[in-house]
C-alpha cells in the first residue's frame, strides 16, 4: 500500500482587512486602547520621598491653622472654660 504525498495547494485567497490605526482606536472612547490609556493616566502615581516630605510639611501647616466655623468656635469656647 502506498502513501499519498501531501500537496501544497493555493488554499483560500488572502483577504486584507482594513484594520483601524492606533490613533483611530484612541479617538474612539469605547475602544480597548482608549480605555487602557485613560486608566493608565488615572492610575495613582508613586510619590517620591521629596514629595512625601513636602506633603507632610504642608499637612502640618494646615493642621495648625484654626478653623473658622461655628462648631469649631463652640468647641474652643468649651475647652477654654474647662
């Protein structure tokens, strides 16, 4: 019994698809590319040591300022009376 050799056939004709460019994908708000880019932009960035130090100093300055609200005044008055 003999084996049949495989033949290379032309197969199906190649159909070139007109795929949208990356810039077109980014322009479409519902596309994967644009959603990925938007989420990367929103992603929380890691602060440097310098930025953390600056934030701590600013937070300390803000904490020392007195709040000018009626409730804060009332609490201050009660503490002063004690």
